[in-house]
């Protein structure tokens, strides 16, 4: 380590305080990544930042420390009480680290070039790190919401699409999958954009069927793909690690493959005969039971499910369902959704 000129005492105190502040903030962020996100890759990066600053926290700075004469010691701000969520706490501590490092850059520039260089490099990298942590935290939140979801509404083109979906969401639908095979892309984008906003207002997940481009354009929570769509690994590269990917499966082998390859949930069916695909033979309850015992991720039963046969699924161990007609063709989509959730 290079020998640095002896700085004025007040400057040394200032550098010492901000090194402490930066390292403390980094520790808060690191612990969230460790215990909240369980992201080893992020932990390694942040730990390295802490050790870099610790190595450059020279004895000269520590010896200038004087907590008793620090006029800012113990001061707090009411805004600290507004930090409720982990994301708010992480963002506040990222800002704390950035501010502390900026102060170090300004005051150490002419006395400790090595520290200045490290502070500048880490400060700029924290901007990207914060975004990565925000995305990872959002992904964690999506997984939690997915786990709690019992009813997914898959849309079909309808003149009253927004009203139908809104009624379902009001009743407690936990996830909406936008599915539209025909029409112009600009119209699909417009509908998806509106639905994404509505789902966010109700705290529900919004998934786009097939179209990764539209999902990204409206910042959907994820995509749903079929067996003849893009391969799962390619879809993951395009949509990113923090978004959800659901896969339609029609056999035990397909479900196990999707589970192994990193899908977040599967839609399995048809369980009963459907009006949308009457030519497809239903897979039945016994097959659904096998799926329940064979995969680790959430499974949504789909195909011909309504309030009359919903209770038959209870014996399979699958509690989540995805429906189209049961809500989209109902005269009262709110009541129809309620009935499906109450069984």
C-alpha cells in the first residue's frame, strides 16, 4: 500500500467517517442479497467492495476519529421511518454508499489517489448493482405471488375484454394470461398495455402468451409458451432471469422436462373436454395426480374447468386452475370468479 501524505485532521475525520458509512451501507445490501435473495453472485461482488475499502481504510484516518466531537452523531431524519420494504431499504443504502464514496473522491483526490480511484470505480458500479438487486427483488416478489395464486384467467378476444378482466381481478384472480392469436400487433400491444396496468393496480401477475416482444414492451411479469414455441432456454435468455416463464404441458414427460429446464410453472391439460379444442381427448384426473407428485413447481390445471367440476380436482393435489370460458363467457365474471375461488 502506498504511503499517503498526512491529511489535515478534519479531512482525515471526514474520510474515515465516509469509509465507515460506505462499508456499513454495503453490509446492509450484502445481507439482503444473502438472506433475502440468496444470490451468491451478488454477495461476492459486494463483499469484494467492502474488502477493497477496508484495505484502503488506513490507520491515519482511523486515528483522526472523534465520535464525541462529531456534531452529526445521533442525528436522524423522519424519512428513515418511511423505509418499509426491503427494496426501499436497499435503495436507501445504495444511495448512502454512493454519497459517501463521492465525498471520499472529492476530499482524497490530492492525498490518496488509490482510495480515490477505488471509490470512483465502486460508486459507478453501484448504480448497475442497484438495478440488478431491484430486478432480483422483483423476481422474488413474483415467485411469492405465483406461489399464492390459485386462479389464472386466460383471456380470449372480447369486446368487453377490459371489463371482464377487471371483474375477475376484483373478485380475486391472481394471474392474467393475455392470449390473442389473431389481429394486428399494434392492437395486441394496446390491449396488453392496458391489462398490465390493471393487473398492477390489483396486485396480480400479468403474463403474455407466446409474444416475448410484447411482454417486454409492456413490462409484463412473464410469458407463457407452448410446446411448439421458442425453446425454454432461448426464451429465458430473451426475457431475463427475474421474469416468470410458464409452459403448456400435455404429458408427464413434458411436465418433467419443463420442470428440469427451469420453467417457473406449468399449465397442464386439458383435464376435461373443452369447447375451444373439442377434438383433443381430455387427460383426466389420474394423470393430473401423477403430475402433482412428480414436479416441484406450481401446476395449473386447465381445460374445461368450471364451478361444477372444480371440486373434482381436490383429490389430485393440484389446487391451482387456469380458465378461459368459465370467466370470459360468464354473464357475471365477478361472481364466476368468486365461485371458482370458493371451492
